């Protein structure tokens, strides 16, 4: 039987999309097939409902299971014509079609923004009952005191019960961040005595971006940066002299200026290019006035977007002030902030206990990546990112911070990092920025490095020089416990990342070699490939070591290890130096870890295909169902993982380094922001395992 939740606003401006997004993320990790349905969309076109489009993209949902029913105008016309039952009938029909394909469906009600909120409240209650769904009621806290919010919760609860609705949960959203404790104390529990969750107003969500402003006003971009994800913190109307204007300008202000004020335009550019002055989020030139031809080439290089608007300055400023920010704009930074707010304020486990969900039968790539974030968040760790002058690293750090995944330290000169972040509209507030050159830790690190490398003739003066290097400084932070792990390599080679770890972090006891795996995310399962990135030609002992380490990594990330030691021959059917080496490695691995299911030598097809395994190795417990694949050399492993990635559409996550005493991971120099986010989450999970091992 398909289960569902009806998310219903009980007050205007509740921000219930944040709740729908948090639910979608939670349910996606706990059910195989989720759906989303908005019976009535506020826009004119159900096919282009922005929340529907956002969730389709985020969770790879098809239009058959993620859709809207009818427009608000159509619903109002039906209500006015006395044909309310038609809204119910059509909603039930669409929900039933979605439910056939899903295990759980989120239904999001209307926004209560129409002329008669009471009618909409009643409509939502009736739809929830007709769909047979429990209600998650969202109360907007905007402008209310803690006691008024408590009363609003009581009223909503009583009215929904009076409508015979089944209540799943009550949530207060958009609360004053300084009043959440008072609100929690004031809110009275219902009959179930379950908690009422309180989610504060999140500035990063409520602030519109320049892109949202441009869309709302129909602005034409004239020049400047194409990045429209910059948050607008405030509006500054340039109706004063340049000196007074600059004294008022703050970071991420949206500058509104008549198109003939070349002095303000040049001053804003000068401010943006100076490390000691703020960078605006954007600029709107008003009055339909094109800038002076001599100024236009300067504006072309602005690190913020520059727009034209035909209206005058006053009307433009008023229109901008009325622009509302929406999570469903799809900005990944806003989505990250919303997910972080949900994670910090909602006990997901307790909430999902109220539903009885079927256990997922498969592990999709998307679910695996979302699980990484949730597992990293569950036991907070501290990760250092040495490459603070790489814009991808800063963008990833902002997303990780907004999602509340872990604590972060970024290495680099604070002024340079701040300037780079501001130039690209990235908010690094709340993230520690540390300069190895001026840090008081540098001397202690140099002394420790000289001690550890004294046998190599290291002197203190040279050690001080080496500790300026971000990779060495970051690795020493890990070694001495200032942080729990390090992620590097976006702008440096693998050798640059690994070398410091080899020098003084060293391998775990009993481990002969540092190696790596890729987590290969196929459509319905996760496989582990090793070693595809570090060791060119491992010998038999090293292959055995890689197999054991890869099995441990697999188990760490929820993959039951069944190890295939790959070769061009299966069992005893072939011979040769390469096959014999794999055979010896298999024997060594089995002797070291008799508890692990290991098979080798075995060909790839016999390792993954049950029918081939039945003919080649019928008695094997690994053949046909292997999950960990150990390649005989780097050439084979690297080419194979890339071939599988490109030909099957698998997502390759890694390389994940293994065998070190403490977690340090390498990035590809072609990595994306998402790659960095995932690798930091992986490193945090490895750090959790390191802590558990020490405690045991």
C-alpha cells in the first residue's frame, strides 16, 4: 500500500516548500520510489510548477510521479462555479496514478495566499481526507510572539481535528532565530505528545538572488559577470555623492543607479576590485539610460552582473524590495541552506517513525550520495581544505557549511580568500580561514615535523619553510588532531597530496601500502573498484593488502564485501606470471582474513554474471555476485573504471584513499564542486570510523 503525507500550510507565508524538500530528501533515503504531487499550483501552468521542476531534477523523478494538477486560477473558477467536487475528483485520480508507481508520495497543498485563506484551509483539509493522507501542518511564525505562535499551533491543531484530519506532525517555520528556544517552550504538545518542530528563518533562503530580481523585473543584462546566484543582502540607491555612497556601500548590496551616473558606476567597480572595499552583488542602471560609451568597456569587466531597467530609480527600488526569494528557484546554495536548516531542527528518525515505510530494495546513485551527506552529518567531524584559492573549493565549502555537514577550515591568506569569495558571490562566513604562513601553529608544526624527519637530516629552518605549504600544514593539522581529515588535489597532483601523509601520518599497523578505490554507483547497486589511481604494478603481497583494505572500505560505506581478484583467467583454467601473481595474492588475502569471501583468479564476467559464474565456478560464493573488484595493475583498473563510467552511465566517486592512519583524500584536478562535497563527506565518514577504532 502506498503511503503519503499531505503538507499543508495553516498560515500564509509558511515556507512549506522547505518542509517538502526536507521530507523528499529524508524519504528518498528510506524508500525505493517516492512521488510528489501539488494538486493546485499557484502559477498559471501546472507543467511548469517550479517546485515540481526542482524536485524532478534533484531526485531524478519522472513527470509521471512528480507533477502538479491544475492552476490556481482554474481551481478558483471551479470553486466560484460551485464545482468543488471536480477539484477533489481530479486530485484523487492523479494521486492514484502517481501512487501506483511509488512507495510514498508527498502532497503539497496550497499556499493560503488567495483572498480567502479560510476557504483554502478547508480545501486542503478536504483534499487530505479524500486522498486518505495524514497532515503535516506548517505554521508560519512571521511577526508573531512565542505565545502567539503557541496559540496558532493550538488553533491549527483543533481546526484540522475538527475537519477529521489525521495529524502526522506540526511544524513551526520561519521563526525568529533568537526566539526558537522560547517558542519550543511555549508550544503545547498534542494528544500524541510528539514534538512540535521549530525551524528558524534562514537569511540565505529569504534573501533574493540577483537572478531572481532580474527575472521578477524582466531586466536586461548589459555587462559584467554571468553569475546570477549572488545573494542580495540590501538595496543601495545611489542618490548622493560618490564619497557618501561609498561610505554606505556594504558587501552584496544591490546598487540601483541612474544610467547616466558614470561616477557611481566607476566607484562601484573600484570598490569591487579593491581588497579593502565591499563587492556589490549587482547593479541596475535605471531610466532606460545607456551608460557613457567610455564607461561601458569598464562595466564589461565587472565581477558582478550589470542590468538595464526602463523604470525610474524610485520605481525600480520599490519593485526590487517586493521580490520574494524562493527555494524552488533551484539555486544549489539556497537548497543547501534549506537542507541544513531541516537537518539541524528536525529529528528525522523520530518523524519517520510515525510512518511505516518499506525497506529500500536497491541502492541508487542518488540515494547513496544523499546517504553520504546524512552519515557525515550524524557524527560531526572537522575537515581541512588546503586549497583556499580555488573557487571550486570555496563553493563546495559554502554548500557543506550551509548543509551543516561538518566543520571546515580553509587554508590561505584570509584577505585573499575573502576577496576571491566576494568576487564570486560566495559566503564563507562561519568557515575558519587559516594562513599557514602567519598561523601560530606553524612553529609547533615545524618542530614536530623536524622531530619526525630527523632521521632524514631535517633541520628546523627547513621544516619552517615546508610548513608554509598547504598540503604539509593541512596534513600536520590531521596528524596532531587539530582536524579529523583533509581533502586536497583540486589544484595539485596526487603526489603532492599523498607525499606528506607518507612521510609522517604513515600507514595503519599491518598495512603495507596506501591504495585507493572508486565507489562505482550503478543504477541499482554500488560496486568497489581498487586500485585504480595510486599503485602502477603492485606485487602479490600488495595486491592482497589492497584487497583487504578495499573490503574494509566497502563495509564502511554499506557494501557487503565479496571480493573478486581479477585476472584474464578464471580458477585453474590458465597460467602465466600475471595469473600466478593473482593466485598468490588470493591465497595471502584468504590467509590474512579467512572471514572474508574472496575468489581469484577470476574474470570480470564470471565475477558479475550469475549465468557465466554457474558454468565457470558453480561452487563459488563470490562468482556472479562480487561487489569488490581488485585489478591486477593500475593500467587495467584505471581503464576499466573509466570504461564502465562512460559506457554505462555509472557515477564514479573517488579516488578514496585507504590504508593511512588518518583520513586524507585526493581530488582530481578536473573535479567539480559536487565531487569536492562528496569527497569531504567520505572523509568525514572515514574519520568517524577512525574515532570508533580508537575508542574500541
